[in-house]
């Protein structure tokens, strides 16, 4: 016979369920924070070259093209042709 311990046993079950819910909630919050942090890091890449004051920042495609020209992977003619395809001018 339980002799009045039914209240205590009910409390233990409720406490256990609340504890599991808190652990799951903390796990979800940690995962969301990590995902948000990694997404922000991917978006916040530092520019390869600082844009001049008042100039529009260069697109990532333009930055890659500039790097390839600087490293000698493409010729200046290839560079100008690809800039034309991108719809950009060499002076920008």
C-alpha cells in the first residue's frame, strides 16, 4: 500500500517531464545559435580589396576575376571579355 505517497510520485513524474522538456529546449536553442552564427560568418566575409570612397562594392564574381588576373591564371584579354559578360567595366 502507498500510505499517502501518491502525491509525491505524481510530483516526480511531472518534475521528470519538465526536466526533459528543459533539456530539449536548451539543445534546440544551442543548435539554432550555432546555425545562425555559422550563417553570419559565411555572409560576413571580409572584402578582398577595400572599395574606394563612394564606389560601389565589387561583386564576388568580379573579385574572383580580379584574383585570377592578378595570379596570372587568365590573360588581360580573357579578363576584359569576362568583365563584358558580367556587364561590368574595367574602371569600376
